[in-house]
């Protein structure tokens, strides 16, 4: 009789079936790094600009300006748009801290608006409710690589004369329905190349924009406030040094050669999972996003409805891990519950913020699989599906 692995049964996957590892690298990265080393030219030069041009092309954007991280890229965009004290920026609370901390860092106020339960992305209706006369920008996150509803957010921005800064730190390769890449659909957008990301140099970031003046201001902020074509000792803006090194650009250029193929493999495997897991009672994969011409997956996100599935999220995760796949429960609390917000002198009083969809995702239902699992074979996706089905068949036996 079939038994769960946590109860001594045979797991769906044996330990000698490893999942793909991350990062992926080979001789290309090794020789590119050696070339930089031996060139003696290690800082911000030709390789950085070559990577910027290639990334802009890949991301279907006119301009790309690199930075030291996704965080500093976001902060740069806000500064370049002239956002500061007295301004409010609407952000989702289901995100990494940087989406909101950068708003505080430029002296403005993050205003939290809930996400949609189905997509984990900023809900345009909640965003509209959060608009006040002080609102200057929307900062949607394309969570896991799925884009927020940019048609609705662009309408909202147009009605209230707001900027849109896209946190596209999970969305390298995602393309909106009109052929514009994530990041360039709004005024500007930011990407992360940190270690866990789908294209990485350990750390790094980038801004894309179709607005040449804005891109130029971003460039200046990242390059000590210098102007285009002006002297090295001429500083026009209160910029910083957020420049990428040639080592990072060399690694990223090598990584970029693999990215289109990896995006395609992940998309194909995610489609299989959507089909199979969508048939398991109580499991709800986030949609692919039919409006997207291409969908990148940084995270494969899914919800569990415990009543329907038959056990809690933590019980599911424990049982699934024993069968051979590790789901993450994701963010444990909404971002506005962090001490950074709760302990801030009011106003606003972040202790009174409540975003029910985000609260439920954090406490009860959200689960993530990392992008590199989607680089495995279709038979490995079939194993994930079988693990979910098996745990569901025995959900009543697991306890909490
Ligand atoms: C949604 C989101 N925004 C911003 C960032 C910040 O990127 P970085 O770690 O490169 O500063 C991250 C990083 O994980 C992220 O997940």
C-alpha cells in the first residue's frame, strides 16, 4: 500500500536524482574573467557598455544603465525622477524590502496597496484607492517574472499624472503584449543580478528606459553626477559611485548568451506544471499571463488552499520535501510588519496597515519553487506533479 515518505514510504524521487544547480557557468565566464584580469582595465569601461547595449536589446528597451545592485538601481530611478520629501509612492507589500526601503531612502513615503491573490502582483484597484494628492509614482513589482497589470496601471498613472517605476528585479526576458520589455513599459524599470537571480554576477543591477533624458540622469546619478561628454572633474548632480566593474560585465555578458534558451526551457516546464498542478484539488498556480509575449520565471509561484487540499501549507511542505522537492513558504510577513516600518514614528502609522491578500499569502497559502528547478527535464516536472498528487491523496494523514 502506498505510504508517504514521512511515514516510511518510498519517496517519489530518490536522493540520487539531484535538481539542477545554480549558478550555471562554464568556460565562457572563466575566459572572460581572465581576459579582464590580464587586460589590467578592471573598472567601468568597454565591457560594461557592451553589456548595457546587449541587455537593452534583450529587454526590448532603448537604453540601459547598469548599477551596483537592483536596490541602488531603484533608488537611482527615484532620484532621477526628482522624487523626495513630501512625495508618496505606491508599493505592494508582497516583495523584497528594497521596493519600499528605497522610497524611504530618498525621503519619500511608501504607501502600501495590496496585491492580487491570484498573481501576487500590485492590484490596480487597491493602487487607485491609495492615490492621494501627494502621490507621485507607482512602483509595481513583476513578481516572480509575471508582470503587474500594466494597462490598468498606465491608465491610473495617466489619470493622476504619476510616474511608473517598474521593479522588474525578477523579470529579465518578460515581454509585455505590445512588444516592449518589462522595465520599459513604464517610465523606467530595474533589474537585479544578485546571486539568486536568473542572470547573475554575484551582485549588480540595471535600469532600462525608453526616455533618453531620464536614462541620462540615471547615468549621471550612478557616475558621480558627471554629465555625458563632460570633464571628469565636472559634477552636476549629487550623484554616487554605483558603477559596475568590468569583471561583472564580463560575467553578465557570458550569462546573457544562455538566457534566451533558459527562459524558453523554464517557460515550457512551467506550462507543464501549470497544467498538472492546476488539476490537484486545493493547488492554484499563478497564471502564466496571457498578455505576455514572453514570460520569464524567477519563481514558480503557487497557492495552497488548506481546506480544499486537506492539510496546512507547512504540513504539505514537510511531506513534499520528504518526497524529493522543496517548496519555500515565501515571505513570512507583509513588508509593512518589518521593524523598519512598525517602529517608525508616525505618520503614517504603518501598524494600522492591513492588506488581506498579502496577509493570507504570507500566513497561509503562498509557495515558491526556485527558477533553476525549471531548468530540469519534463520528467522532473512530472515528479513534482506526482509529489503534489501523492501528498494530496494522503493529506488527511499528515497532521499539522
Ligand atoms: C523584488 C525585488 N526588488 C528588488 C531587489 C533588490 O535587488 P538587489 O538584491 O540586487 O539589490 C530584489 C532582490 O532580491 C527583489 O527580489
